[in-house]
């Protein structure tokens, strides 16, 4: 896997200035804005670093810069090959654009999920 910051910024010929390597990982997620009337939404991760996450979402669901959010990412690897995992993040929106927003991690943990019974 090639880190996302190994390429020129957005193809504009500018060198990458971010300190942390970005890894392009697309996973489904949901998020909730804290202390706000906004309900939150669903989206996809675009890339991860050790300190943050870029999320793609519908423009009507993009939280404002400075908002605090909780994010739950459906993790693709199961614990012991059986138990589903979620990557749960709390953070602050540091960039908000038309179709995506970036959060800075304030805390994170893996949580187990109940296994779903097949019908």
C-alpha cells in the first residue's frame, strides 16, 4: 500500500506538508456531532493517519469546523476471526469542505460488536 502523502498534493505540483503519513483506507462509518442539533450522518473514510481521519459524506451532513464528533468505523478484520470490531473515535473537526471533513483524534478504541445471527 502506498501512503497517500507520497504523491503531490491534489495533483497541483505542491509538496506534501502534512507531518503524518496518510493511508488510503475506505471503510463505511457513521458519525454523531456532539452538543449540537445536527443528528450526524453516514459516510466513508478516505484516509487515516496516526492522528486523524478524512471522511467523505453528503454535503448536507458535513459538520462545521470546530465541532466535536464521535465516529464509529466498521473494522474489516474480526477479532479471532469471529467477533466483529468497531473502531470508535472521538475528535474535533479541523477542516470542513463541500463533500468531506477531517477530524483530529482526541481519543479512540476498538470495541467488539455482537455477532449478527444469519437468517
